[in-house]
C-alpha cells in the first residue's frame, strides 16, 4: 500500500507523480484504441446511438467537442504508424520502474490534426517524413528552465532583472 502524499519525501512524491502521469498516458492510449475498435465494429449504432461520437458523449458525459475529437483521433491514428509507435504501450505490465512516455495522446492529437490538414497532392513520402519529424520533435521537447530546483547553480548565479513598474493604477475593488 502506498503512503499518503502528506507523508512522502520530495523524491517519493516526484516518483509517484511520474508513475501516475505515465499510467494516465497509458490509460488514455488504451481508451483511444478501445474507441477505435468500437467505432469500427459499429457497436454504437447497434445500441441505439447515432454514431460513436454520440455514444461517447452520452455514456461518459463528455461535451460534444471532446467526444468528437477523441473519435476523430481514434479513426485517424491507424494511418500514422510513427505516431502509434511512439505512444505508450497500454499492454505493458506494471512494475517498479516508471515507464518512459515518449509521446502523450494530446501530442499525438496535435500531430495527427496537423497531418490531416495536409493536401492530398503532397507525396506520401513527404507526409511520412513530416510525421516522423513531428514525432521526433515531440519526443525531444525539453522541460522549461523554470523546472530547475530553486537552489541550482543555473538559477542562483543568474542576475535577475528588476520588475517592470506599472504605468497605470489597478482599478479599485468594490
């Protein structure tokens, strides 16, 4: 049994959050695959929904735009092998190590949405190259510099600029 967060050290909190985040990415990837399989099988129509979007929207109480985006992504993912390969594997057994997440489902959605807008006149080789580059860029995205510990040498030796002065007063509160 895991300790309550209030009793964890900073290192334990960071590890637990990393694990939770990796689990969430894996679960979201599995959810997208399940939505795609249900959509292809026609299950939503058989149980009385207009389509898979309506099924997801009503069954899981999501707003229409979120349900539509999830179904659209699950339909488009099979066309993009590099994106699918970079997503976390939902079938990996859980163990002590935190699985490395190379591409999050939200990043996959951004990449697929951009690639779906590419005109059909673009050669397939160019589209595949763009897909691989976008996945590579998403995988190598660096954390912002503000994520450094407060006493790290990179932040403590850097002089800070004076804060800008306001030119107009703030409105009075009622």
